[in-house]
C-alpha cells in the first residue's frame, strides 16, 4: 500500500456510543481523556491532554492545538470521539494526514500511534484512569440556533445547562456562526428572560465613547454631555448584557470592566456615586483571546473572569451535514418549503463543498438571493457562482474605491477587506526586509510577536 491509499483502519461506524445516562435535556456520554505529544517539528516537546469530544489541529490560531509549522494547513485534521473509539479525520489539508506511513482521510486511532501532518509528528496516547463527559442535546435547536449535527447538539447540550444559572459565558467562533443568537438563547432560557437583553458591540462604538456608553455618565461630565445616561450595565439591570466583539475592547478600559465584574457596581463618568448592578454577562469574540493574553493585548485576569464557561461555535465547514437542514429551514422561513420547490442534487453538493467563510450567515444570504434569481421551481446549480456571496475586496492596490456587495453583512465585508489589506501590506513589508521578521516589525511599528501572529494568520512565509 502506498502513502496515498486509505488505511484499512477506516471507520465504518458513524454514530456515538450509547449514553451512560439521560435526562430531559440531553444524553450524557463519557470517554477516556487522551494525550497528544509533538515528537517532531517546530513544536517538538509540546503536549496537550484532551477532554473534548472533537479536537482540531492546524496552524490557525483558533485551533485547539495550534502548530507553528508552515507545512501544516490552517485546519489540518481533527480527532473525534465516536462509535466507541477515536477517529482521525483529515480536513482537506494541502499535504495530507498520515498514520505511520499511510495517508488517511478517516481512520480509528490506537494508543501509541503516530500522526504525521506537514513536517510534524504527533503521538496519540490514552490517559488511563481519567474520564471526561460531554452532553448531546435531544433537540435540534436552542433559541434561534439550529442544527442536527453532533457538533451543534453538543453546543446545545452545554448551553441548555448553563442558561438557567447566572454564570458568565464566553462564546467564541468565527463571524457568522451565530454568537449573538447563542447569547439571546441563553437569556431566553434563563430566569432573567423577562428582563432586558442589552447588546453592546465593542467594535461599533468610537474609542472615546466606549467608557461612557458602557458605564454611563452624568450631565456635564464632558463636552457634549447635556444630559445623564445610565450606560449599558445599568440598562441591563435584572437582565443580560451581551458584550459582543470583546476582543476589540481597548487595553486601558479592561481593568475598569474587570472591576465592575468583581465588585458588581459601576461608577458613571463625572460621578462619585456607585450603582449596584444585578446583570448577567455573556461575552463573544472571534479574536484569539488566549493568544492576545500572551501578546499582552488582553488582560489575563479579565480573560479568566469572563471565560467561566467557554462555548466554542463550530464553523459551517466543520458541520457540512447541517447544510441541507439549514437550506430547508431558510426556504421554510421564506415560505418556499413546498413540495414543488426543490434544491437540485447538483446544487446541494456544491453547497456542501463550498468553504463558507461567512458561515451560516453567508449561507442564509445566498439562499435568499438564489431564490430571487431562480426562474423555475428549484435553485439550480447554474445559479451557484464558484464563490457564493460575490467579491468584497477593493482593487489590488487598495487605493481605489472598494467593490461593495450589500448581500454580505457589514462585519463580514469589513473583515474580508481588512484581511486582504493585512495580507498585502505585510507581504510588502516582509519582502522589503528580505523576510527578516524583526526588521519588518520595526519598519511598520508593531511588536515582533504581533507580526509573527499575523504571518501565521495569513500563512505568510519566505518563498522557497
């Protein structure tokens, strides 16, 4: 057998083992923890003990195990507990995933086996005597979050348990995965559901107004303060405050937020009086907060205070089995879920194969647009562009007018444009310095570690 052939360990089971117990909300499962040890590669010596059902390995900063290996894809592979065993799945990597000397797409793992990805080798071992639990919801929705994949049922299982408590929740995930819907679901399933749900977007408020908008101010506190305002914390009294895009909160305001979370009282700008608050906090971010803590751009004590319960939302590309379910749901929401209106098999296969960088939000926008453009009783494959959603980038020089696609949400369009700018700008700086990272960082005025993080994010490396 050559390295490109499938390993005979390819699993035939595609279901979770029997639950050890059930309750009215979910089924509860247990499995052995395992340890991953990097034997070869740039991260040699690193190890991780895993207590999650699904564990993603790659070079992207938000992977569960992020490798500093240029030959490893952003999301290279993942290990999933299912069918009574641990399954290694390649996630469409560039260079393939190997067990010993065999290239695999999907295969069961045995203790002591070695996994090859890029120039790195990782050993898989069980941790004897240490078990972990996970919950799978018995429903296919939580609030307005929908999905019937195991990945989403696991998310629902966590949210169902944390919602009735007053625990602080940190929701992480890419743009478009449904972080605000998850936060609203937590509020609606809590004892605070009759109280206010206040959204504070840390990225949408001008830097100079964040403190006032968050903590409030009294009349005359600053120029333009013609009347007192309560601020988001007080406005959410008795309910839930959702801090969206938390990673955008300026560093100098983070200690003030931490103090409010610890003392449960706020002091408006310009006032000497404090107000006690009874507000639950749910925060969300698509930024790598752990990485930001290491770089010094996010306070470690604030991170630990917020991440009491951390709920990662999987990107759509990791739960493609949800796509037919979601398409049917979106058609129903538009009143087109009739027997005479269908999605062709060819169109559905293309939808499954698309990477969906904008996740569920992008899929929903695409379905709505395709319905409008369809002239017959089905969404035909001819209406599917190679990249659903259309271009958002400006021209290659970034000096002209941007190409605007209003079918994409503002946040997603902005992120894609910024990503393209960062890629071009950093590539130019690195080429000018002959790929000397220290010189390039000094040239553009950022910390070397920040540049290394951005290089990893955009997969920038010296041409061979």
